């Protein structure tokens, strides 16, 4: 049927992949929220820290957080957490060294 549109529409790509997310984002944001240096820091600076840290880490795309916890060995989880800690420390240092523009 050339020239005619099908009456059945496929779900959009965004709809079918809405559950896919980067596991590292939540890990970084959770650690950032608890970090003593983030307390009292303005929102823009906290977002800068998050972005700088995330850009240092390889993304780990998953559909459900429980997938990551279930399939990852404890040693691998520990290594990821260590990498997040190091990335955050580096990000805090970079943000501290950059004067904020008004």
C-alpha cells in the first residue's frame, strides 16, 4: 500500500526506552548529596561538580537499578564507588579553583 499510512502506529523510540538510564548518575548524585563539601555550596556549583565527575566516569546504562545490584559482584560495586569518590574529589577541586561568574 504505497502512499497510505498505516492505522497502527509504533510506539515512539522515547516511549520504548524511557526506563533506560545511566546508573552512574544516581550513584554520583547520591554521593554528592551526602558529601560534606556540598553542604552550603550553591546549586550551580553542585551541578558543575556532578557534571565534571560524571564526565570522568564511563556510563553504565541499565533499565532497573536492581539489575545492577543483582548482576554486579561486590568487588565491582566497590570499585565503582571508589571511582565515584575519586571523580567527585577531582570535581570539587576543579570547581574550587574556578571563580564563579556572575
